[in-house]
C-alpha cells in the first residue's frame, strides 16, 4: 500500500470512528431507540406466539414428567437471559469505564432490572417445577443455587447504583462491580456444582431429561428469542427514560417534540 | 526527570511547567467554569480567587489529577498528567481541606508517616527540625488529638518542608493559622518560589507573599 | 395435537397450578415491567416540561 | 521508583495501620468478640447434641468468620477517607495499588489472622477432632485473605455512600460464596475422611486470583470514590 493510500484509508477510518461515537451520543440515540422499540416488540410477540405454539401444541407430553415439564419453555430461556444480560451489562460497563462514554453507563443501568427480573423468573419457575418433581418448593440444586446468587449480584448492582447520587460515579462504581461479578460468576457456578455433587443433592435436572426431543429444543429456542427481543425492547424504553432524567439540561432535550408540545 | 522537548516554535524550556488548556468543570448539572487556560512556569505562583462554590477546590483537585475535567487537558512538561501518573505525582504536593493528620499518632509520627506514604521517607532528625521550624517545638511527641486546630494545621504543613516537590497545590493553607504562623508559611512559600518551585493556592485571607511572580486567577 | 378439549388443556395433566403459576407470573411481570419503564419516561417528561415552564415564567417576569 | 522503595512503602503502610490499631484496640477486639458470640449462639439455638454440632461446626465457624470480616470492612478505608489520608495516598509517588495492598494485608493481620488463631478454641465447643481443627485453621489462614481482598473492593465502592455499611454486605457476601464452600468443605471433607487437600489447593488458587485482581479493582474503585 502506498503512502497516499494509507493516508486516505486512515482518513476514512477516522470519519467512520466519529460516526460511531455520534451514534453513541444520547442526543442521536434517543430518537433512534424510540424508532426501534416497536420493532422489537413486534419481534418479541412473533417469537413468543411461535414459541408458545410449539411448547403447548407441538411438543409431546413427557413420558416421565407429564405436562409439568412445559415450564422449561420459560424456565430455561429466563435462565439463559439472566446470565446473558449480566454479560451484556458488564460489556457496556467496561466500555463506559474504558472510553468514558455516557451512553454505555446508562445502558448498563437500564439492563440491570430486566436481568434481575429474568433471574427472578428463573427461580420462580424453578420452584414451581420442583414441587411436583422433587416434592419440595426449593432444592439446593446447582443451577438454582447459582441462579439465586446471580439474583443477589443483580440486586447488589442496583442497590449500589441507587445509593450513589452522582450518576457519573454511580456508572463507574457499578461498572467495577459488574466486572468483578463477571470474573466471579463462573467461579461461583463451578463451586456450587462441586458442592452439590459432594452433598449428593438433587441430581434430576430440568434440562437433562432423557426424552428431550428436537421439538422441545425448538420451543425453548423460540421462547429464548422472544425473551431476548423483550429484554431489548424494555431496556431501550428504560434507557430513554434515563436519558431524559440525566440530560435534562442539555439543549437538545428542550427541542424534542414531546417536550416542546 | 524528563527534560522538556523543543516546542514547535523552537523555544526550549529548561524547567518543567504546568499548563492547563480550555478546562471545563461540571458539578452535578451545572458548569462551574469553562474555557479556562493558564500556564505556570518555574518560580511562579497562581492565586485562585472566587466566591464559595465557584470551583476553586474543584480546579485544584483537577490540577492534582484527583478529578477529571469535563473538557480540556492539563499538561506537565508538555505531557498530559493522566499519562504521567506517578511520575507527575512525584513532582506534586497537595494540601487539601482535610490535613491527613491522624488523631492517634503524635505530631512526629504524623510527619514521618505522611512523608513515607508520599514516597519520600525522612529520618527523625529532619522531621523534628521541620516541626520546630513551624513552631511546634516541645509538642513533637504529643498525640495530635490534644493539639489545637492551628497546631494540627502546622503538622499537616510540615510536608511542605519534608517532601521535595516542585509543584505545590495548597487549598486554603491559612485556615486556623495565627499571625506568626502565616508569616512563617509565607516565608516557606517565598523560599520555595525563589528556588524555582511553583505554587497554586487559594486563600480567603491576604497572603503577604514577597514573590514578584504572583498571578491572580478569578473564577466567577 | 396434544389436547382433546379446552378443559384438558387447562388441566395440564394435573399440573395446572405449577404450569399456569409459572406462565402467569411470567406474563404478569412482563406486562408490569414495560408499564413501569414507560411511566418512568412520562414522569421524566412531565418534570422536564414543568421545569421549562417555570424557567420561562421567571424569564417573563424579569423581562417585562 | 525502585523495587526496594516499593517494598519499604508497603511495609510502612502495614506498620502504620497496625500502629493505629494498637492505639485503638477496641475496634479489633469487637470483631473478635463478635466472632466468639455468634459461634457460641448456635448450640443454644440448635441444641447440645454433639453429633449434630460436629456436623454443623465447619459451616458455623466459617459463616461466623465471614460475618466478622464483613463487620470490620467498614473501617478499612473510612477513617483515611474522612481525614484526607486517602487523597494523599492517591497522590503519592508510590503507586496506589501498592499502598492498597499494604492496607489489605494489615486488615487481614487484624481480622483474618486472629480469627484463624481463635477458631480451634471455638472448634472445641463443637467437639471437633484435633486433625479437623488443624484443617480448620489452615483453611481459615488461606481463605480469610481472600475475604479481605474481595471485601476491600466492596469497601472502596461504598466509600462515602449512603448506607454504606449494609450495602457492602449486599455487594460482597454473594462473592464470598466460593470461599465459604471450599473453606467449610475442607473441614467437612476431613471430618468424613475424604482428605482436604483438593479443597485447600482450590482455596489457594482463589487466593492467587484475588491477590492478582483485588488490589487493582480496589484501586480503580478508590479513584472513582475520590473524584
């Protein structure tokens, strides 16, 4: 590559970089998110209906667990999403800490309640599945126990952020906590698993039933997609609220259509 | 120590200098000041003035690197202070509202320990000498708990004598000091400036400095 | 098709409480959360408008 | 800054914190008595059956150690933050990470170490055998530094925050789970004759990991808190 070409290339890169940061500014992101939200709702509804149809009408009755197993179509997607959202949250947090972009911190803040909700749903449905299967509402199963700790981590993140008045400090402190949590989650998961096997705890797992058919997998996948789209839609809605709260005194907010009218 | 590099205009600075360009300070949602630029060279002193809440302390904390400016940059010797990190902190002495004096330690222990924590350990004789110079003779071995506010302030100010730093950032150094102590402190600052040091300070009282290189900066 | 009739569907082979308890809680929370998020935004908007109006009023007073 | 002066600074911080603790002994003693009282309450709540007590001893001692460490975390940075020393540390020519490491070591010497030395006496109340008492001490000696290291991150994050004391337990306790599992697990494995080596080596691995990441995360959190 010649010197000249290199220069041009670098120039092109630069403008593209600036565009990226342009999207990352709350002023451009706010209307963009507003336009995207209905689409994600539509996708969530679409996948949700398809997933429910597969879950209730296509997937056959389980030979061992009867109809009770149909809880997995929300239990497993909720568990997946609760872990996935924590990862995404930590990603935004790290981005915010590294590049000092305002929007990343707001994204992390807005994802946390949805993640906590998913963790809660996973626990709730796990308990409701456990009662008919194990005869107890709660068993110290490895998966449920680590889900409980993940729920605590979410609560800690939310509590820390709401205890700090300065939003910039709240973002940064939350980011450090999320990153420490991300390093810890696999360690916690494997410790709980080891602990569980040592104590001969519950060994029947919801997802390890032998008759797991292809159709069940499809149902879970569709429901997971629906939950994913739901999580995006609701966190975008919340991030718009957070943007308005924090950027109250920025000029662009006062020029917004919904503010001016 | 880094020698300064030749600038584009061809002038070579032999002494390091502190340069602030286009600083903006935001607290909460309010912008306290913006577009603030200045330059401080060896032997010069900057007096920062302004009403309560005008951002004096915030500016001083920015100059130390404790707070980040919302905009703009602070350079030491042409390099951003963020990048220099410990290298810059080795040139810097900050004295804030809180004096970092421990109640449970004696004046002497306080002086020696704070010097060690700053990365410049001193021996006992030097510490005693500094305490005497600031008028704490006979009180070196008393716990700071029993000292008066002014005496505690003097314990905090011994760091000026013990740590050999080029840039002093002093936030209200005169608080609680009596007339004699103010005169002593002015003498210490004058000597520091005369030896090629720099100082940035705030004060509500008059600070009768002899140094001719005192510049004023008003924040409003 | 798994179900002979609607009542069979709702009975869930004797596991109705557990299955519908799970799906019900899930549906409820997924309706409540977006409503709360929207409410938070509209609250921010009303506060903003109130603040802007207050600023305009005080400006009107100072510039007769 | 040379390597020797870094070690000198590290030693100076540890000596300073120990000196301050000696001048104010009640803080350290409170933590210890808390540990003793909590452990002694369990038999009262559960009943004096020795077989049962032996079984719950590892868990009880470890949970009590966890809570006692937790209590002392608030002291770690709060005083230095209030009187401006923390600012001076952040502006020192010595890297903040070194000073923080010194403070964490001092915290362990004042909380974890006495707990580990006291634990066998309390273990006797629960009729633990001599061998198991030894494993208990070793597990606490390896595990409590991890508690101090992780706790320091929480203490730094909640510095000067509303309700910091309760908040720090909310943040830190979930992160203590692996240490609790393997610490108590080591003693239990010894009780059941399985051998505690695997547990102890995993605890040591946690210690290495925490020693590597902990001070770094604490430093970042402190700089955020000071801003």
